[in-house]
C-alpha cells in the first residue's frame, strides 16, 4: 500500500488535507491561527518555506497541524510533502519583526520544532504508517524577520544530539527555509 493510501486509511479527518501539486516551485505559509498551513502558488507571494521541484514531479502536500491532527493529538509538525522516493516533514516557526531576537529565542523555537517533528513521527508509527521506503527528512524551519545575525554559532553538542535523535526514525534532520526535491 502506498503512502497516500496509508494516510487515507489511518486518518479519518483527512478531507482537503492532501493535495497533488506538480509545479516547479511553491511556498508554504502558516499565518492563520487554528487553521492548517496553506500553499502559495502565485508569483509575488512569499511564504515561510519554499519547495523546489525542478523535475516537476507530482508531489503530495499533506497538511498535518489542524487538518489530520488536532490539539488533542499533542505536539505535531505543520506539513509533509512527498513523492514516490522522498518525504519531508516540516515544522514552521517564526520570530516576528521588531521583537527581541536572540540566539536563545531561536534555540527555543528550534527545540520546540524538534519536539513537534519527533511527536509527528511517533504518531505515524503508532498508526502503523510505513515510511521505510522513503528518503526521510525532518526540517525545523525557524524564520527570523529581524535583521540577520552577524555571527552564526558553531555546531554544538546539542545540535549534534538532535540529529542523532532522528536517526532512530531513519530520518535526516535539516534546518532552513528551502527544500529541493531531487
């Protein structure tokens, strides 16, 4: 059974949560409280996360938070995108402009994202959804709308531990606001 069929069987609340998209690029934004994230398909609109699809694979876009999973399900990521070979789970976090931006705030947001990503993987496992046939990535996307930091911290033991944390799910942890399907 393919992933789309597994999702349909596992989640009763799935209507309008799974969309086909065959564009070379699109963006995702999570800007409405208590609603799922949404696709931005028109030029000129900027989201929080960009998907590049240069080979124009037909991708599946799965809204997770406030669509297939809700508050009672605990912490979960915002969305997933997949094709026949690759699957990404993404948690979007943002630090609004004109707020006190600090390394500590980004670190807290990133750690929250890790927890939400891991809990989503646990929920999928508990529903016996088989992800083993996919090149699996989890992405913590923290978008800081404040002026850029001039000095980026070196990789720390904690960031390395976070990567190891996802290895038990055969997932590779990434950070950033862009993913390109191969």
